[in-house]
């Protein structure tokens, strides 16, 4: 399955259970680890857990086996590694603290003010 199709399945699974502020980042030009990162928030640890489970069930129904699932016990931050797509589901304070969107949306280096040749 292509990465684009997989990320659409993930987004649909998140939308089905009312995930908050879903963001899809295309990181193909930034890392060889994955093609897309999907970041979403849950409203409680129970909601984060349910979102994780729904993503896993949705991709399994399409014949895709997750490489790893983390965070189900504590459920403040969960991760589903699907290879070409990595899914992060967090409580809002955790998401604000780590600011993954900001980390992966790094633009050209700012002018440091140093004199060049």
C-alpha cells in the first residue's frame, strides 16, 4: 500500500473517533525514517487510547501490520509506527510541550547576522 493511501486511512480512523487538531506532515525530504507524520490530540487518556486502538484496527483491516505501538498504558502520548506513516496521538499539554509540528516544519536557516565572504 502506498504511503498516501495509508495516511488517509489513519486520518479517517482519527476523524471517526473525533480526534482534535489532526495535522499531516510530509517529511519525505527531511528524513529517511518515514514519509508522513500524522499528529493528533485526544481529550483524555481514555480518548488517546481509543484513538490508538482505532488506528491499529483500521490499518489491520486493510492488511497492514503496525511495526510498533507505544503508549497504550499511560496514554498521555501514543505512537503507532506503520513504517511509511508514523502516528502521534497526545493529550494537548503534552503536544504543546513537545511541539512536533514546529520541529518538523523547520524552514531555511535564519540569518544569524554573521558576516559572510
